[in-house]
C-alpha cells in the first residue's frame, strides 16, 4: 500500500521565496549540458520533474533569468538569485525543480543523466540510465515506470 504524499516546501538560499510541491517527482535527472553547468556553477545540474498542477510558489515571487530564450523559462529568487525551477515552453504539464531547495535527499539522486556528450571527463553520477543527448520522447513512459518501481522498493 502506498502512503499518501504530504506536501513538501523548499526555499531559496535566503528564504525569501518558498516553493510547495503536493506530489512526488516522477523522474530525477542530472544534466551535463554546458548551459546547465554554467547556471548551476557545477559539473551538472540536478532536476526533479514534478507535475505542474502539483507545484506553486507559496511565498514571495520569482523572476526569469538565465537563458531567456523562447523555449526555457528559468525562475530565480529575486533577492538571492537562487535558480529554483524551469518551465519548458510547450511542455506545460510538468516543470523541473531544483531538488536541493527541498530537504528530500532522495530527490537529488539522479535516475537518468542527460547530455553526457558534453560531460566533463571526471564528472560521474549514480544515474541508472545515461543519454548522450535527451532521451527520445518514446522512452519516457518506460523510464517513468522504472523510476516509480525503483522508488517503491527504496
């Protein structure tokens, strides 16, 4: 029997902006692309994908930043400029939260890693699935099912 998911809140570094999620992630990932590395100031960025309907900014507000292109909407705390979440234009049913905003260590474990063609030679993750680019869209249902099964047995 699966336990009900209790809402989780997370904050930016300064605490001015708070996020609330009312459903668990359906996938976690590490992205090795050059853009994510620069925005995260790290070897890769971590993502927890959550349903858009289960997400809200519960205190404060966010501002757009990062790559302000037509496809990605990166959202930051306006006070400390912490990168908090990303919406992908055209994929409004989910968004990518920075899992380190929440006190949920398992949300930081990447199940997949993407853009490994751009990976720094020394950067490794414990991801179970690795892709040189992004997974083909047809692979997502099986990956999400495998993620859910792995979480159920954790």
